[in-house]
C-alpha cells in the first residue's frame, strides 16, 4: 500500500517522456481513422463469417488503440506512475486488458475460420454458419476475462515507459505475479499460428506449391487475399506478444531499449491490420 510511505510527490518517481508520448498520439491519430475506414468497407461484407470476425477484430483493436496509443501517450507526457492516479490506472488497465484479450480471441477465431473454410472442413464451416462458434468463443472469453479481473493488473510506469504487473511502489523490488495472464497471452497466439500452419500444410499437400494454390480456379483471389492477410496478422500478434511477455520477467533497468520496442510492437499489433487490409485486400481497398 503506497499510503504507508507517507506524503510523497509521486510524480517525482516518474519521468516525463514528451517525445514518446507524441509518437504514441500521432500513431493513434493516424491508425484509428484508417482502421475505422476499413471497418466501414468491411461492414457491407458482413454476411461472410471471416468478415464478421474481422469486423469484431476492428472494433476491439480501435478501442485498444485508444488505450495503448492515446492513453499511453498522454500518461507518458505527464510522467504518470501508479500512485499518482491509482483508480484511473486500474480503470485504464481493465479496459486495456479486456480489449486485448478480445482482440487475441478474434485472431484465434479468424485462424480457425480460415482453417475450416480453406480445407473444406464441413463441421467447422457449419459451426460458424449457425453462430455456435461465436457463442462458444464468447463463453471462453468471459471465463478468461473473469480470471484476469482477479489477477494483478498491468500498471503504467513512465520511468520505464512500459506496463508492468508490479506497481513499483518500493525501490529495488521486482515482482511478476500474473501467470494466468501469461498463459492466456501465450496460448491463444500459439494456437492461432498452429492452426494457420496446419492449414498451409494442408493446402500445399493439395495444390503442390504456393504458386499453383494462388492460380487455382477453386481458390478465388479474394479467398487467397484473406488467407494471406490472416497469416500476417496472426504472425504479428504472436511475435509482439511473446516479446512483451518475456520482457516482463527481466528487470526493467536491464532492457530499457527493448521496452520501447515492446510497446511499439503492442501498438503495431492493433494498428497494422488496416495497413495489411489495404495492401493485400482488393475488395477493402
């Protein structure tokens, strides 16, 4: 409890980072409207299950950018630490983690959807058509969020320009307590990647090569584009989140530069899907 330390100016424990803050704000100001425009374009194609998932992903990613980019930028400029505004930090953490887990679950659903449709697995396709898979995913998501609520939250610290599970109230103390969070964050992207790799292996066995797969009459250009963009999004999620989680186990003073990389990676996880859509998907573009 930080009140045990008496009357302390907690802003003196933080560090104002206007350059980092402005970078985050600019990223959010560019990424959010761009992503919103892509979401509007996808709305007309919402009858397809893949686009339903992509719309859900767009919604939670835009919300996540409000926290991870705009909110993070403002707190970096002000030099916030947990004890400056503890209630606000807890609300910020709750919103950030809720949107993040919804985004990760959406990526896992997208991988499963592509896995089923590209390999023509009727049972999976049927589950998505009758919305049963969405109901199952909602139940799983609810259980995950429930557990996250009762584990240590991620708290912003401007001195180390990162979110940590340790509030860093006492000097020289390093603590990581949210193993449930670690398990969820690592498991879902790995499942998504495994599904995608299995799908790729199945398609290569069927068509013989990627070039033949791309030129196949039975595989439309639009389907191939969704296949490519899904893979890129899943890969970005996996690499960024694994990097972020590994860094949580290392003392912050030892990896100062990597902490910048980790947060930029976090923003890219939620900000780059719109760029991928515009680069790869002719329909959205």
